[in-house]
């Protein structure tokens, strides 16, 4: 890669080379500008790598091969051509993330468990059944005091304490609100998000957003303190056309679950592991449109417009923690319907 990199460096302006050096040395600790390079392959590139793939492979992921494995950050102005100038594009290696994919194939015990749970069940949940489930949830899960037109409070699949959020608290014009939890206890107030993207972090130099380090708590166990120490730069949540994306900016995996990550007929919500430097579309607005009110076996009713993210610790059938309320540090994303 050295001859190809040297050929590319010769085509960069001095200020862009200086910016590239700062970005690589800081490992993307701050939101830097675009490093613009001419579109096309540099001379002498045997592999035929585009500039952004070349620099990402050189400075971040040695096993990277194709541009479709990458996704540029929402704040990158040159991801598809700078200022509509298709002759140049951004090749800042820290303006890109790798696309996360589900771990396949599933473990045999997981597949067997799902098949066992699905015995005697309907293979799919029809719209009429979803409607009946929704009314059943409103009547049985949240008590008989609700009127026929009263929307239910938000509730996660796993049992939560009485600190669950009311529907009215998220109807104020923002596209989502964030709630931070430590095990079964919510810590701090809701954080309203009005911008298209938000950083959620404990340590982010020259950054802004939802800083978890500033949230006080009366008591934190050793497990919570260890998990909080792994959050670091955290993640970037971004509302983009069609859905919500999560970019893992920390040094440890994050684990994400939402109703739209689960395939049709799933026996439980899918938990997606997103490695450091990777990203994933964690919520699909179009797919969520037909998920009125629904539930899964053994997990109860699910809020169809929420995302749950655990820092560093996974949960589900592959882990000792079966529910996210067993995770020491996690985030609840409450989405307003578009």
C-alpha cells in the first residue's frame, strides 16, 4: 500500500496533509474537516483502491477491500462529492465507519430454542392480530384506567420499574429523547434531541451532546463503574432518510435492539453487536409503520418506536443476561413518529 499512499499524498494540498496528520494522531477524537482527494485511482495502485478505501485500510482496517463496506458520517460534507463537485471526494479515514452485519449463522442452541418456542404458534403476526394485541396491551398491561383513546405509557419488553415514561413527555417537537439507565434505575432527566445527530459519550474532547459523565447517581456498583469506564467517546446517533443510524465511536462494542432489527416471525428481539468503528441502521421508519402494537413470546409487549443500546455488555440468549435491565449501563432512545 505504500506506493499507492505516496501517490495519493502527492495529490493532496499542504493543508489537507496537515489535517490528515492531525486526524490520524488524534484517532478521530474530534470532528475534523474533510480531506479532499481527486476521485479515481492514484497512479500505480495495483489493487485499484479508491482513495477513501486506501486510507481507511492503511490507518484503520487492514482487512477492508471494497467501498460498499464503508459508510461516511452524517456530518461529512464530501462523502458523495464536496459541494456537488463530483471530481473530488472525502478520504478522511475518521469520517467513515464500517457497516455492521448480524452474526451468522446463529448458534445451534439459539435456533433450537426459537423452533421450540414457535411450536403451536402462528408463523406470522397479521395486521388484524397486531391490532388485537395492541388493544389487549392497553387493556391488560397498563390497567383499566386508560380510556379508549388514551395512548399507553412507553414500556420495554423486559419488566421495568414504575419510572417508565409517559407518552406525553415525548410529544414536544424533538425527533427523539434519550434516557440513560443503570440496570433497572433511570439516571438523570430525559435528553431531548432536536438536531439531526447527537453524540452520547463520557469522554469526548472538543465535543458536544449528551454527556453521561455529568449525570449524578446516589450509588454506583463496581460493575456500573467498570462499564461506564468503557463508554469513552460513546456513539453517534443520526436521523437520516428512512431511519436512524448508530455509529460506535468507543473502543468497545455496543449492543442494539429495536423492533425493526428483528426478522418477521422472530421468537424474540434481535440484539445486534456493533464493533468499535462500525455503524448500523438501528431503526427503519418504513418497516416500523406496520408494527402497531405487538409482543413476542416470553418478552411481553414492545414499544414499536424505541431503540435500546447497551454499552460494552450484551444480553439475550447468547449471554448470561437475558434482559437489558440486567446490563449495567444502557440507553433508551424514544422516537417520535415522523
